[in-house]
C-alpha cells in the first residue's frame, strides 16, 4: 500500500527543464539529471535529451540493443563521446532485469518504434512503471501490480479518438496498389521508424515490390531487419531502377513539401495527426495516411484500466494533454497527478 505521498514524491519526479523522469534513487529516464543510471526508452529526439551529458556523468546508459544501434545511427551521440557511450552502455532485453545498488530495473515490450521499451523499477518496496511513448496493440505488454504508473499523454483528451484505426491499413494498401498500377511509382514520406513500420506493413500484406531509399533510411532499415523485421528487396536510391517496372521510394518527412504533383507518381504522407479519416486525399496525387505511433485517448484509458495502478502520474514535460487525461481518469475513479505541475 502507499504509506504516504511523501514516499512517492521521493521516489518519482519529472524535472521540467531536463524532462528527465526520475525513478528511485538511481535512475534518470529520457533526460539528464545527474543520476547514476541513464535509461533511454527509445530513439526519438524528445527521449534522448541531454544524452551527451549523461554519457559523461552517469555510470551506465541502459537501453535495448536496437535502441543502442539506432541512437548511434541517428547521430544523437557526439563523435568524441562514442567510445565512452560504448563502454558505459548496458544492453537489456525485454523481460530481463538488472540490479543496481539494490534497485531492480526491468524492460517490457511496447509498440512504438523498434527498440522501444517500457521501464519497471522495484525500489524500497514500491513498484513503479513508466510506459514512455506507446500505442496499445497486442505487442504492448501491460504492466500490472504497480504502485505508480507513469504514462504519456500525447492524445490525452477525449477529442483525440481514432474510431477508424483498424481500417487504416486496409485503405492504405488498396490505394498503394492502385498507385503502383497507375504510375509504377509511389513515394512514401514519413519519420524514421514510422517509415520502417510502413515497410513492414506492406511486406506483411505480401507485396514484394522493390523499395528504394537514401543511405540513412537504408541503414535504419538494416537495423530493423537485424532485430527481426522481415523487409527484404530494398536498395539505395542510387540503384539503377531500369530493372524494376514498379517500385516504392521512402523519403524523410522533411522532403514532403517538395513532392512531385505533376502526375508521374503517387505520394503517401504518413502522419499521426489525422483524426478525421483513416486516409485523406490532399491533392490530386497525394494521400495522408493516419498511421500513428501513439495511443489515442481510448487506448490511454484502457491501459490504466487494465493495469490497475494505485496512482497514475502523467508526464507533463512532453507534448500532450496531461490535465485532460488526469480529469478523465479521476472521473473514472483513478487517482492521477500531473507532473511537473
Ligand atoms: Zn516517441
């Protein structure tokens, strides 16, 4: 049982400046705050904040093996610190645990980007879990028996619901096939990680059309293959396309504004910020695809209701609607605190 709020306040905090989630005595998660152990939940920019400082200051940096490789590939570590990063890194797999100074750290799988993990810490007779960013699918392990659940709140308001979320892939694949038939070429724009997720969706649907991509997207795709995603048949942009009658090009979201809209290709833009329709045509040759890596409002509530924590702490240091989520949870009988206030 929670003996007092004071105990919890000593064991969990979220620092507004560094955005570090502080758990127990040793751990700083996704931000730098002069703790012994830095945890990286996944390789998105808002979760590697202050990483170079942590590499200098902390005794160890803990992440999953895939996140370790992605963090290096995406250039988050200064070149001069790469040897230290290597030496201090501890790679922890899902469902494994490690003891730091009497505090137990465990990782649990979650659907977000490849390598993403949830964190569970057992300390001073309390069990504290942090979801980090997540989407609620069968691949997300729901942590139970928690005294405290720390949760993200990106879409924490009831207006952010995607009743159509199960239909997105069907629509997208139909339009993709139509685009390939009509133009022979489809260009997909999205962020690192989400592009690879879409590649996997396409392959899972039995479409083996060649993929072309720049060097960076190529390297990330090789990493996701190494960790078990079957992509195959992908090439660097410099590969001679005369051998292909049809192909799909993957480009970073930054290039979407320069896309061709003169009738030679069909464009796909992968976005998490679409709540009206599963797919939407924005010009004659471009479709927005509502492919999100974050739980919508209903999924956030479902996680809490299945997890049944004694207290919910909602992260207010990153984007989202923490106060709406706290209000909605309280309406449903949960005790919820927004941190930092
Ligand atoms: Zn993320």
